[in-house]
C-alpha cells in the first residue's frame, strides 16, 4: 500500500497561494467576458420565446381562416336552402305549409346574416393578429441582430483568451492535486462567499488583504512562522505572509 504524503503547513499554504493566483487569472478572463455570456443566453431565450409566439399567432390566424371558410360555406348552404324553400313555396297547397316554408326561409336568412357577422368579426381579428405577427417578426429581427453583435464580441474575446484560459485551467487542475483536500474544501467555500473570489490573501500593512481588518502583531508573527493555518477573524479568509505570496509565481 502506497504511503500517503504528508504536507507541511508551508507546503499546504504554498499550494493554496498558487491555486489562488491561478484562479484569479481565470477570474480576470471571465471579467473580460463580462456579462456577455449571460446576455447571449438571455437573448437566445428571448428569441426562442418570440419564435414560439410567432408560431402560435400563425396557427391562430390559420384557425381563424378555417373558421371563415366554414362560415362562407355556411352562407352558401343557407342560400341553397333559401332557394330550395322559395321554389317549394310556389307549389304549396295551403297557408299552413306556406307559413312553415316562410319560417324556414327566415331562419336561413338569419343564419346567413349570422355567418356574415362571424366573418366580419373574424376578419377584424385576423387584422389584429397580423399586426401582432408583424411586431413579433420585427422583434425577432432586432433581437437576432443584437445577438449577432454580442456573439461576435464574445467570440473575439474567447479567441483571444482561449489559449491562456486553457493553460490556466490545466495549471489549476494540477494545483488542486497538490493541495490538502480539507483545506481545498474550505478554499472553495470561501471563494464562493466573495464576489472577487479571494480565499487566500496576504497580510499587508498589518491588515487582512481581503477585508482590511487589522491583524494583531502576535498573530502576524505566527503567520510568518508558517506553522499553522491562520484565518482572518473578520472575514474568514486564509491568511499568508506577504513574502510567501510574493515567492509564488504563476506564468
């Protein structure tokens, strides 16, 4: 069974300082990208929603057009029945039969007028839907133009930083394998707690390099000895002496 290597406190600190410097370089690349990745994703989602709206409006227009065709057919059917009943009324034998046919004719005339009203209302609705569709199409065109510009900006930054980012990602993976697992867990947690991603900081001008809280002289002496892991009582960041931080280079 292979022996597990025990790291000294100084080695543990050095590994964390190196990892912090690498992660900070990666953070700088993300800052260069800024909000572009999120803006691109938001625009893509908006365009997808607008396309769905466009499709829905087109389907609604098609449905209304089918409804209009049905009503046009209804008018034809009513007119055919009116003609039929009028022809029958020429050969009626009594007033009762005549009145019955007249009622049928009146009903079909009402049906014809109702169909015409439905067609008029539906035509107005199609006009309204057509305006909505035009607005949706224009919105898609505007958003797609904006998206194209944002993607162009992002792709340019990615192409300029891709090699550098790949390099630092590789170094970060290597640095993580050289760090103490328990400290690494704390490091990740602290990094996630702060927007600047600083989990390991140097003591500078007698203060924490993260929150600038004063560090007592006795604690500073212990930090310089590198015999145990020290954290800032105010912000919880891991503290390292400035000489150690300066000695770790990340190219």
